[in-house]
């Protein structure tokens, strides 16, 4: 049973990152609340480098909109490490960013997700920037 839950939670995260890659590809696809609600719980929290960045659906919508405004493209690479145990999934992956002003950066991310009923409830990450840091507001 727990292997099924682990596989389902990993699949949820992979679908989430496929959606984010489409959204951040520079295609002009707009963020919408309905899509965010497919992946995130109403009380979802995102913490980056010990700072709360988003709490709730509307905050996540604003977060993704801000990333779109400040970048030309963002590519989330496949998870290089993924470990799941019940409602928790640990990951390591890289992100390539091209900012609106043409600068490039790579972000190295290690983090843990907590999942409830196939929705992300919490994502706590440590992000290291190689190149210019993507400065994002707290929402």
C-alpha cells in the first residue's frame, strides 16, 4: 500500500512540474487559479531558504505570475534524486532561468514536499543560485 502512495505522490509532483514548465516556457500561457487548485491544497505553504514565500492558492497564483513577469523562460529539469515515504517526498533538481533582462542563471534545489489527498500541502526548499538570484516577493 505505501509503495502505491509513494508512486502516486511522485507522479503528482512530476505532473506539477510538467505544468509549471509549460507555464514558464515563454509561450504566453497565463496562470489561472483552476490549474493551481489542481496541484495545491487550499492551505499550501512554500518555504524557500527559511522564508515563507506563499501561503494559500491566491498566493501561489501571484507567485507564478511574478515569475512569469520577471523571466523569459524557466526550465525545471527532471528530478535527479527523489525519495518518497508516505506523505513526504524529497527531491533534488536544477532550474535554468533566463531573466527578462537577458541574464541567465542556474538554480540548484533540494527540498521536501508534503502531500495530502493528491495535493501539495507544503514545499520546503533550499535554493542555491549560480548567477543572478531571482528575487521574488512574499505572497
